[in-house]
DNA sequence: GCCGTTTTCGGCCCGACTGTTTTCAGTCG
C-alpha cells in the first residue's frame, strides 16, 4: 500500500475531528501524522510487515502506530469508519472551499443543514447565510466566488509555470515606485514540483506604492485582500499571488518565514522556544525582554537557533534540522556540476533538431558529452526505429561526433520495455550503443505485481544502463503506474542499473521522495532532459532542483562525472 | 494525539486581514 493512501486515513480523521470542534492540538497531531507518512522516503506498509515500528518516526505515537497497523493489515480503519458515520460525507469537502473553516462548516450544517457544496451555493444565493452569527452579505458573496474557483478545479501549477508567472510579475513590480528589492519565496523557492500560489516579498523605501501597483497589475482578475503590508490577488488563469512588504532589517526572517515549508517553520519555532526565543516574520526575539537577536539574513535566523544555513530545497522537515544540528547536511548538487545530458531525441524519431544541432547546443551549455537516444519501434507515434534503422542512425552519430569538436557524442537509444518484459530491440544492436535507456510507453494500467515483474525483467537485459522516467507519471495529468519501486530499486542495485531523474518539467520522474529513497538504497542517478529540441536542453535545472530536494550530492549523479568515469559507471 | 537536558502533565508557532462586530472570532499561510 502506498504511503499516500495510509496518510489519507489520517487526513480524513483530522478533517472530521476539526468540524466536530475537537481539541485543535489533537487535530493538528493527526494532520502531522498524515504529513509525516506522506513524506516518508520508504514504504511504510512494507516496513510494518517486516516488523518495523512506525513510532520510530517522531510525531507518530502509540495511538497512530496502532492505526497504521490496522490499515496495513485490513485496508480499513474502524475508528475512521465510526467518525464517518457521525457526519454527512459532503461536510469535509466543504473545508476545501476557501474562506470556510471547521467552525463555519459546523454552524452551516447545524443551523441550515448545509452538507454539500451544492447546498452551500443554494443557501448563499437565497441569502440565508446572513442570518447566521458572524456572517453577512459579504460572506455570501465571497463564498460564491470561492465555490466557482473550487469548481473550476484550479489548484496547483507546475513549477515551470509558476516560475514564468513569477518572473513576469517581478519584472513588472520592479518598476513600481519605491520598490528596492523583490524576492519570490514559498514553495516556488523550495522548488517544489507544483506550486499552489506565489509569495513575493518586497523591500521598499518610504512612500512606496507597491500595494497599489500590485493590485493594478494587468493579469489581476480579482483582489482578495489589500492591506498596508500584505495583499492577495487572483490572476487570470487562477493563480493566487500574495505580496508582502517589509523592512530591510527583517528581510532574512521574512524570507525564511515565507519560504516555509510550514512544517519546517513549526519545527524551527519549537527549537527557538526551547532556547527562550520567539521567531516571527519580523525577526528572532528573546522572550524575556523582547530584544531582537536576528533577522537581517537567513543565516542570522538559523544561527540564532544554533544551526548552519539550510538550503531552501531541504526545508520540508524531512530530517534537515536534525542533520544540520549534527553537521551532516549534504553538499547539494549544483547545475554547474552537470557535465552532460544522457537523454535526448533528434529528427530520427520525434525530435525537432539534428544530432549536430543538439550537440552544438550542449557544447554551448558547457557540457563535455551527450547521448543521443531516440525511440525504438514500439513507439510508433514517435517514429521509433527498428534494428536496421538504429544501426544506420548510430553510424550517423559517429559521423557527427567526428565533425563536432570539443564534445563527445555517445551512441544511445531509448528502448521500450514491452508488456512481457522483453526489450523492443534485439541485443546485437543494443550492444553497439554506448548508452541504453530502457523505459515504458505502453500498457500503463497493469496490476502492480505484473508491472514490477515486467520492469525487473526489462532492466535485467545486460545492455540496459539506465531506467528512464521510472514511474511514468505526468505531473497534474497522469498518475504513476502501479509499481513496487522498492523491488525495482533492489533489482537495479544488484544489476548495476542507474535510475533516471527525468528533468522535463512535466515529468520530474523520479520525484524528490523516490530519488531520495534510491540514494538511500545506494543507487546512482542520471539527470536527463529528454529534450526533443535543442532549446529544451536548458531544462536541466528542473532535474537539478528535484535532485537537490532529494538530498543528492555530486557523487550520486553520474552525469556530473568526467567522461571516463561516466563510462565506467555504465554497465 | 504527541512529547520530555525544566516535564508522564501541561503545554503545543505566530501574525495579517476580513467581516462582523463595538473588541473579536475565524481563516489563512
């Protein structure tokens, strides 16, 4: 069972208890457990089956450990089923509506019988909500807007999309009177694979008009809030943006605070508390006399709680604070460490550019080598090649390699693993290649067991060097296929097969959590763009972001190696 | 519900903005 599915049980408990008005700390505790489980870099169900104890993870106690055991064993949880019997099903869905929290949901249900989004809309349109304590006409209006937003299903955006929105907005705001410095924070700065909204920090001089300028931005569809130091808008397309104005002396504290994650911040604050300190977005203060001890830079803030600087990509409370405390933070991979790209396509299959164009662009990026890896015949829509065509193509690669100076062009292929686990091309032609990537492009919806067998069989072919986009997911579009990754990793470790982080922004596959599990199991990683045009070679940075979120260092990533060492790392 | 170089009980992160109030509760991040 996936960690996400186990986590879901705890989230649902938290939602229901929240609406029932249960002790907020108990509710938080359940939410905390859900998050911890979802973030684990190993499979919890397997760990439990092997006799492991969930209590080893801080935040999971006796009660939750028992619940995990029941879920793993039976696939159900009595406690949750009892809770669900007490309130209508639609009630927890109401919590997803912006502006509605547990207190209002409870009142709406008890006083008006509202138990679904549809009924909420009806009640709001009929002007019934204003009869309730603490609600008025404005509340009705706002909730109707929120319902519309919710129905449109606009929630999260790919990181690449968020970065382009942020870039344009920063460009615009930098021209507003009095704006001295702008810094996007939030999940964007942590390079999370999707972002829900944008947080932009602004340092201003006196008489700054940043808030007025912001709400007048061309792309603004709706102003949600406008204050002196904080405003929120929704852009056309649905993305919410918050801008905060702050003083230079609290910039570091604010940057840290608004970069999050929330879980990281809570942990840092707890740590501060033990030291008699209080952390807010304005700085770090001594509790006894309110004396400010840090705030100008993030280094200062971390220093005040006895820690070295922690890179934004690590701030998920997934062990980074403990590692920092023990001086064991990883030295994260940098984009400038990358010396080559091992997956790209040319006109020979579904790419737009020639071998030579791809190689020259790679050279421009400072790379020492690339692998040309077009599709095999099973991927018909992409113009995949059969053995004869590939053999000819490999000759063309050799020629290009002679022609383009200063970069090594490796002969490669991305060969399909067919439904029965065999490879789409015969061994004789695979043996001619320097780099063979194996991957899956068909029959995604197999049962887990079958898919796992298929993959293990596929990568067992001695010609396979790298398993490409290992889970097949497309962010926000298509879920990963069912596969027991742990078993795939164990087999790959045994066989010496490298796992890929596909850097294409729609894929980022492996993701951060899985890549970290691969590292922990002793596997090595190749970060490849999967470029289908020369300009897409620049997408490497997204793969590096994911690698950094997975705690990867230079030694973990084979395409940071010099050519000779790389060739040794391949089979 | 979780946790413990003050603790097995009594705490648990902190502040801005809104809408409804007339001093504040609810929500959000």
